[in-house]
C-alpha cells in the first residue's frame, strides 16, 4: 500500500471510520447490557425471567447490529 492511499496523518483509517467504530462499540455495550440480568434471588430456584423477549430476541439483534457497524467502519473507504 503506498503512502498516498493512507490518510494524511499516517493512520490506516480516517476519522469517520473511528467514529463509526465508537458508535458500533456503544451499540455493542447497549446490547450486552440488555442481555444481562434475569438471575433468580435464590440460586436453587429456576427463574423464567431469563427467557424474556428482551434477552432472547432484542438484545442479540442489537449486538449483531453493533458488530455490523464495526464491520462497516473497517471496510468503509
């Protein structure tokens, strides 16, 4: 790769790429926070709360969107 293809400050990616990466990381954090929780008060009891729509459906979709955003940030020219 020649020097003319790199950004002028010497970094491989431009500032907008890094901004998209930060956005993707924030989306990942939100997704993982939505996925957390659901533990029972008593460890010997089973809690149906772990099977909520938020933890099973919404949070994984948000996490995938976060990884997609990071993938976009890396490949964006």
